[in-house]
C-alpha cells in the first residue's frame, strides 16, 4: 500500500504543469523556492551606521556594548538596518531584536573576540540538546523577516580556540566539543522568513552557522570557509540545520573542516519524544560549490528525522564523502525521501553509511532503537572517488528503496552489494566504464 501511494503521488506530480517541480515524496515545491531576489534595503527602514554612534574600527578593542546599544536603539525606534562600514570591529556576542537587520559593507569585518568570556552564556541549542552554552557572535531568536546582507565578512577569529582544542585533545584524547567550549559565528532560533545573502563567513571557532527551528530560510551566495593549515579548525560545519523546514541553500561556496551541510534535530534514546527536537523537512540545496569538507551533505549525527531533501546541480572538490548517513545506535532515526542529482567532481566516498558510536549513550534504554534510511535516489552523478558504495550492514538500521540512475563513477573500490538494501534499483549505472546490474 505504501509503495502504491508513492507511485500514485509520482504520477500525479508528473501530470502537473511542466514548470511545477515536486519534492521526492511527490509534494509540489512551492514557488517560494524559486524567488531569489536580493534584499530590498530601502524597505528595511532607517540605516544605523555604527560609527555614527561611537563604534571604532579597532581590531584590538571590544565594540560589543556600543554595537548592542545601536541594535537596541533601532529596535526601540521601530527597527532598521545596523550597518557595519569598512574596517574591522571586534565584538563579543550580539543579539538582534525585532525589526532589526544586519548589513556589512564592502571591506567591513565584524570580528569575534578570541576570549570566550566575551560571549554571554545563554540557554541555547548545542549538539542535539537544549542547554546553557556560549552565545554566538551574531544571535537572533523569534524574529520574522530578519536579514543579513552585504559584501563584508563575519570573521570568527578562531585560531586561538582551535589551538586550545587540539592542545587539550593531545592531553586528553577523549576531549569533546563540550569540554573545550567555543562560540559559533551565527545562531538563529525560532525565526521565520530569513534571508542571508552574499556575506563571507570565515574562521569560526566552532560551527559556522547554526539554525534551530527556523522556517522559510534562504542562504544565498554565501562564502563559508575555515582553514586546514597552519592548524585545522575542528568541528566547523558550514551550515547546521536543526529541526528546520522550508530551507533554500543556493549559489554558496563551502569549504570547512567538518561537514558542509549537516542535518541535525536531536539525539538520545528517547529523542523522538522530546519537544525540543524535530524534523528537517523540505530542504533544497542547489547550484553550490564545495571545497574540502568531511561531507557535502550529512544526515546526523544529532538527527531524528529528515524528509524531502534535494541536493542538486553542484560541484564537489576534495570532499571526503558526497552523502553521509550517520546512524547512531542510541537514537531512533529516519532519513527518507532524499534526492541527490546532477553532481560533478570528486570525493573520497560516493556514499557512506555506518554505525556512529562517537560519544553515544543509551541511558536507561535497554534496547538499541531501530533506525531507517529509505527512498534515497542518486542520479546523473559524474564522480571520481576512492570508494563507491561504502555501506556497513548493521542490525541497528534498515535500508530500503534506493535508486541509482545515470551514474558515471570512477572508483578505486568499486564494490556494490545490493543485498544491503531492501529494494535496490540500478538503471544505467557505470563504474569504471562497466555497467552494473
């Protein structure tokens, strides 16, 4: 019955107007995803240039209090745009209010302090849990219509944090991100109708950008990077979506020392019963370029449910994994209706699925919760890779209804074991010039 429903949904979608696209489960994609106009600065209200209110371009003196006063003033007077002009402005955590926006002019740099005590400790979301933690450099909660725009940069100034992390990890190999705490660059929670465009986001101490329970979020033309040398920037995901829906990531460049786009949402043996957790649904990632990253698209490791995800028309270069499913033995997970198509480039692994046991804890649960990955389609992909189908069978999860179509893969390890998936369809799949059936 379930397969019949999916077939009917697909037929229904095909019969619609050719301009109407559908998500992998057959639901029509709203026109909202096709509207990518730039932020209309004139419609956002009065402009508050921070140097007009006492802020000084000085990379050694904190401007946090001055910039926050400008944000608060703008909110009190009905909203407006906080303008960061050319120059470098050092700051700790900033909190945007209703009606306020952020614009960084060309050659403007909002630079995070490298002293963690300059960041407020707040109730926030971190690694699949809601808990006290350090706020980000830029924070917004519960805003409708918030925007960040301009040709400037949000610079996390992370070198000192990275060095401290690796020093502590050398002393204690079990050191976690929670042990060596450090701020993110951008954290938005419970926000709607958000657009972030064009800015450069670099050198984050920890996750670069993190979105929790946000809806109708557009990330357009962003350039998000962290370095591998002279010291690697640990756990600096480019984009973390944490229980979000209706998200468009388009024309972005991402090269970081962890996952490029990671779908989160909660962790733990009863994560699916916790109201703080949730699904990521209706996500489109398109026309992007990837440099080095651990994975171009990752489901997990703090993830409960991901549905209707499209990753398409993109180029990868030096990714360790194109598509990664992290299957936690301590968390019930379901990854369903994912489509990856029209991808070119190279990656160490085409697909990687394996139990994820780093720092997990079953708590009071006696059984290992069963997880699922189903209705996964990979098509029109031209890729050089080390390993093609790097999938570890496990009793803790079920894989079903995978479709590989029009693939041209060059792989050092070309093995593909269809028995690992219940319902594996191969159509015009070539690996090292040979058609696999």
